[in-house]
């Protein structure tokens, strides 16, 4: 009897939860790109992405990675290190860490990045990848493709 009532309760919750219509999360832009360390061996940087949740219900962003390019130079993959929770009806900024060595980049591109000229420190940041978000059994991959002109800090 106990198992049967538990089955009915779970079935009832599942039926009504599946009827709810959820909107996709949106990546609204890049709010910052800071370089912690850059030298001939590699780069350590943080990229700040604005993520908007138009739903009443909060979601979690799971470990995700993005391909990052600065002024056409591929910098590697930025990763969200830990899972974060997004509250309902909010737009917040989240930090993704980028660590990469320069083994696949040619020497001229590295010299462009290391240039001390202030004008060369400003360029187009491109973020491409999939954002993994979800709540309980509902999990989605949301495509992120953002291009913004921003300066290196």
C-alpha cells in the first residue's frame, strides 16, 4: 500500500511538472575579460559572462566549457570550475576561468598578445560553446555565441 501511494504521488508530480513551459536561459554578453597571467608558456584569464534567467524557477549551471578567441587568436577553452545556482527572474554575471598553453598557436600571434601597446590590448572577444543548465531531471544545453569588443585588463 505504501509503495502504491508513493507511485501515485510521484506520477502526479511528474505529470504536472512536465506541463510547465520553461524558457531558455540566455547569455546576454561579456561584461569583462581579465588576464591574470600571460607569458610565452600560456595564459591564465577570467571571462565574465552575463546570464539571464527569464523563468520564475531557479536553475543550476553545471560545469561547462567555451572556446575563447581574442582578435581572431584562439586562446583555448574557458571552464566553469564549480556548479552555480541561478535565481529566478535574474540576470547575473558569472566568472569562467581560462587556462591554456600556447602549443597550438604560432609565434606571431603570441607576440601580438604580449604587445605592450594599449591599442593592441583592445579587440573582439568571441565566446562559443554550450552552457549546461538544469533542475532535477530537466537538463538542457544552451548554445552560446557572443562577440563583443572589449579591452584586456
